[in-house]
C-alpha cells in the first residue's frame, strides 16, 4: 500500500498543507525545526491513532486551534480509501472513511499500516516496560484491528477496578485509624462485603480481557522471535544473539514492580503460565488476582495483568536494558521494527515505511544495511536534515521543508 495524498489542517505547525505522494522513496529534507517530522508523524497517527513522539494529543493541534484534521488517501492495489481523522484533545476523536462518518475512530484502523523508525525507538531498549508493551500492542492492533477493542475494554476495566480499589484502600485506612471521611463510600459505608463482591465482578472482566491480550502478545512474540534474531544478526553480525522473552505478572512472585532490572526475574511463555497446570490463562489470572488482593487493597492499584508485564530483550545471556552498547541498542531497535515490517508484509500488502531522522544516527554499516532492506518496499518516507543523510540507495522524490512550506524539488 502507499499514501497517495496527505492533507493536514491545523496539525502541529501546519495551518494547511496538501501533498501528493507516490510509491517508491520520498525524502523530506530541511534544517531542524522546520516541520519534517510533523508530516510523517501525521501519517503515523492515521495508522496507529497515536503519535510516536507524545502520549497526549494536545501538542498535535496547532497552537491556538481547537482541533486538527489529518486526511490520507491510501492506495492499496487498485482500491483507494480516503481516511480522515479529526483530533480533539480531551474529547473523543472522530473519523470518516470515504467522506462518511464511521461510528468509532478505531473502525478505520488497519486501512493504513505503517512501520515507523525514529530516534525515539532507542527507548524500546533503554526505556520503561510501557514502551515495549506499546510496541507489542500497536503491532497487534495493526495486524488484527479487533485488538483495538480488546485493549479499550481492558483499559476501561482497569480504570474502573482501580477506582474501586482506591475506595477500598481509603476505607480500610479510615477504618483502621478509627476515622471515617464524610460521604465515605468505602468499606464501612457500603459494607466491606459489597466492595468485595463488586471487585469479583471486575476481576472476572479483567481476567477475560486480560487473558485475551496476554495470549495474543505471547503468540506475537513467538512469531517475532526468529525475525528479530535474524534482523539483529544481519545488523550486528559480531554481537551476541538477540533474544525475546515475556515477563508476566501472572507468574507467582512477580507483582508488577517496574523498577526491577530485567533478567533478574524469570520469564514466561504461555506454557509455563498456564497449560502445564491445566489452567487457562483466564483462570490463572483470576487466581493471581485473589493472591494479590490484600496488597491491591492496601495500595489501591491493580498489581497483576498485562498492563504490568514486560517484553524482556536480551543479548546472549545479558539483558539488553542496562547492558547493551549504544550501537547494539540501535541495532536491536531497528531489528524490532524490521521484524514488525516482515510480519505486516507477510499478512498481505507492504506497510508504508517511515524513517524519521534515523540515518544520521547510524554508522556506515548499519546505514547501508538498513537502506538495502527497505529499498524494495512499496513506499518509503524519509526525513533528513541534509541530503547526505539520505543513502544513495534510496534516491527518489524529494521535498524541501523550510519555514512551514513543503516544496517538491525532484
Ligand atoms: N502544536 C503546535 N503548534 C504550532 N507549532 C508546533 C506545534 N507542535 C510543534 N510545532 C512546531 O513544529 C516545529 C517542529 O517541527 P518538526 O517537524 O519536529 O521539525 P523537524 O523538521 O526538525 O522534524 C517546531 O518549530 C515547533 O515549534
Ligand atoms: Mg524531525
């Protein structure tokens, strides 16, 4: 697939811009701060409904504007779809497909699929587990858009269960100190029994959605493992092999503390998580929720579930996080993205490849290797500060980006 047209209204620095794009390689070149990343960020947003740079949507809307609109014409074989997103910070986004409203924005996920490489990817290796969970879940949703719904259900249950735990936690503290706040809705006021039975209802929901997400992640990691190892070996042939494992809060003794260094705790697969005990992941998750219940009420947070898990990256026997060199970290990050690209491509249709300012960060060998791998893709969009940062293998169309205007020069 490829993006044939991009249209932005009040997105980031752009009041309005219209860009015709073609298959093959297109480079956006210009000095820093001119709006190159803003363009590709918009395309990535249409694919994933999130930015690779910021967690919240507010910065995506042009200063002083109320909402942003991103529109992409996506060409897949001989079919064209016009996907439009209206970004409303603090309120629900709206989406249109071929100029007709759809009921939920997530209904247009999957029409455009992208794989985006950016300097921010280093946080996949060096950052918190949340970065790696996001990598897994975004890929999951790209491959199987239905998982956008599973994630949304899980997040909703998590939020509601969290509110209940906080109430229970406050009530317990209040009861203990012999005081009770005015309008207390917790243990004593509502009755501890009521809180516990409501909690059980939420446990069931959490376990159902959580198990579905967990199983999908585990299966995804099994598919990624050989692809990541292969891509890593070709980018860093002299390094120890890249490994992937899943660390789950479902395993006893793992209560989702995020500050532990990886590798110190056991990792899991679906087998050890459930089946050898003859239990489903859902049953196991419910069981774990009971095990940690008192700690959860104490702390007022849900301690087990996929929102506390991690994708553990290793190099040989060592965890990558905290041990990998800068070059190894870059190779690992690229290998994760390349593996994602392979999987999406195998599902049918080349995703659009976006390389935001990555070549300047790489040494000659990694640069060349990456250029060779991405060159055959149906569409590659590159941003670079100077022409020299675009490898010769990737010569193609070119836009100059300066002071908010985007001009085709080749
Ligand atoms: N919401 C916004 N409203 C107005 N300008 C913005 C907004 N967000 C970012 N910018 C501006 O966009 C520019 C950065 O654009 P970017 O695409 O990241 O540059 P680069 O060409 O280096 O990739 C900065 O000048 C920044 O001030
Ligand atoms: Mg940039």
